[in-house]
């Protein structure tokens, strides 16, 4: 090959490699999707008599439901023995089932827990055809303390119960703050006591609209939001679609799946310290290890994103099946090493009561199938084509990065999406259900974030009064 040809080839190669990189980095983000604020998700015939009132709501575990649940728990067939020497590597270990079944059917104090479920005021109101259930708690404050609204969003397989221990900490009045939080904690549509859509299409972008409408229904034109898991994705969409309303976004699962992010992650594999702080390299690399973990752990996601109704038949019929399916996630997502513990480490991080409280949100309402459909409605072409992760948001953002969260991205990469990412808290501990596992750490971080958001707005002279 002549020198000239070699040079030509080199130029061609650079163009071939450079063009997509250039394209990914400099193409302008897609426009915001058209937002239909009134899209109807309930039965068509309800449209003409739309009731927009707020109705007080209390959880009631009725005797028939409890009896049926206990009968089903006791009537299970013998469990297939786990393999020799195996803990939770193949999934929930069946040797653990009997003690959980005994606890749920004989020891779980239903009526006492019902009172705990009702310790904070709850309501339902109909948004776009769906009755949305939410906790709303406003603390009593002295005259010089400003009340600030914060919506907290759970994910799958969690529920509003994840915030039980955090609520009193979040809403506490302190001499160190000139504000106190009023918390609004909805059950996502199709989860717990909130209605599910009756027709396809209620993906994470449309749920963002429903929850924005909920805040407006309650009279909040401007508010703060917090989310983990699906709650993080939905809250991120709210920050992207309603930046003039959302005053700040706090998340314990900061993630962004834009093509730029993926490209940087991939190139970063050549020399990880070029992408991520050296003490956090193992949260992102080696990619083979991260992908290996994803392959091992995300089977449920593929099922729920494609055939939620099939597995839903099994899980809504069998409380022991539901228990194994959900508690396996509370084990592995809290600490991956829990897979190697005979009992899945479950009671090292939570009480049995807490875990069954969360299961009751799914069992008592028969909502496991509709909860899983959120995956199908979001992991699809329609949602991907919106490119929401490519659209930057100016909403001030604060991220809390627990040690065992399912994914990690450094702040400089997240800044492509969250232009005003103002702080990052990195924990050496904690997992995916951080509000439930470490309520004090979680609440303090959220309060610091809201204080920082308020200063951020003050520095910019933005009116934050409601
Ligand atoms: C960011 O967080 C750190 C540690 O929590 C804190 O010391 C610092 O003041 C925070 N920065 C802002 C802008 O709030």
C-alpha cells in the first residue's frame, strides 16, 4: 500500500468513526412531546360525570380478605427443595418459605397494622378517569416557618409504605430550617389503592402527567419532587415536561439512558478513571461485570415488559408466590451479597412487619398485575421515540447515590440531562430501597436538597411562594 492510500484510508476511518460521535454529541435534543393534560385512562362512560372532589380514605383489611389470604397461605403445596449448598442464587430459597408463611398467616397483626397504614391522612381523587390514592401530611408549624410541598414517588415492587419511617423525619420542624415539608405521597396508577388504566398506553411519561395533575388538583402550582426506581423516572419526566412547575428534583436513582451517556460509558471502559472518580470505578466498571449482573438480575424486567399478565395470573392467585417474587428483590437490591445468605439477609435490613406491610399493598388490592404493566407501557417503541432522556431539564437536581444502587453515573455525565445538578451525596452503604432501609440518612439528604434548592432560587430571584 502506498503512503498516499494509507493516509486516505486513515482519513476515511476517522470520518467513519467521527461522524456518529459528532452526531451524538451535537445533534439537538428532540422537542418535548405533545402533552395531553386530559387524556382519559378510566372507563369511557365515567367521562360525562367526572367527580373532581377529594375524598378522605382509610385502608380497611376486611375479614373476608384476611380469611381468604390465610387459607391460601396454608393451602400451598410442598415447596420444591432448594439445591444443596444454595442460598438465594437461584431466587428465593424455598427453605425460607415456611417461616414467612407462618409469620404472615399467624403472627402479622392485621388490625394493628391497619392503624399504622392509617396514621397519616389519606385521600383519593379522580384524575383523568383514575382514582388516585395518596397520603398528604402537613405538620403544624410556628408562624415564621414556611410550608413547602414535596411529592415522594415509590417504584416497583415498593409502595407508599417505603416512606413510613421517613415521614416523621421529613416533616419535622427544626430550628435550623425556616421551612417544613408537607408531604404528598401517591400510589402510582395501577399500584396499591390507586386505580389502573383500562386501556393501553399509560407509560412513565403519561404517569408524569397524571401526578402533575394531582399536584395541581391539590392547589400546588409549584412544588418539589423526590423519587426512586419508577418514581425516579416519572419524577425526571415531570422535571423535563413541567420545568416551570417543578422547583427541584431529588433522586436516589439518578440515571439517564441517552445515546451520549452510553457512548461515554463505552469509551470510558478503555480507561475508567477518565470517566469516574477512582474510588467509584467499581460502580461502573468493568463493563463485563456490570452487564453480567444485569443479565443475571433483569429477567423479571424482560418478562414484565413483555408478558406481565401471564405471570400476573400466578402472582395474584398465590400469596406465597407473590411473597417470594417480591421479597427476592428486597434481598438482592438491598445488598447483592445477600444472595449468599441462607435467609437472603432480609431481616438484617428490615423487619418482617415492614416487608409484609409492603406486600399487603399488593395483595389486599390485587394490584401486582397492573403494577407490572408499567414496564410494558414504558419499555416500548412509543416511549423510546420520545427521547425524554435526551431532553435536558433546567430544574435544580440533587442526587443521592447509595452503594448498592442498581446503576451509577458520575455527576458530569448526568449534567447533560440535569443542567443544574447542584450536588451529589455518595454513600458507602445502603441499597435500592434507601428511604425504608436508612430513613434518617434519606430524610436528612432530602431536607438538605430542598434547602439548597430554595437558596438556588433565591440567588436567582425566582419567586418560590406558592
Ligand atoms: C453539597 O453536599 C455537601 C455534603 O453533604 C455539603 O457540605 C455542601 O454544602 C452541599 N452543597 C450545596 C450547594 O448545597
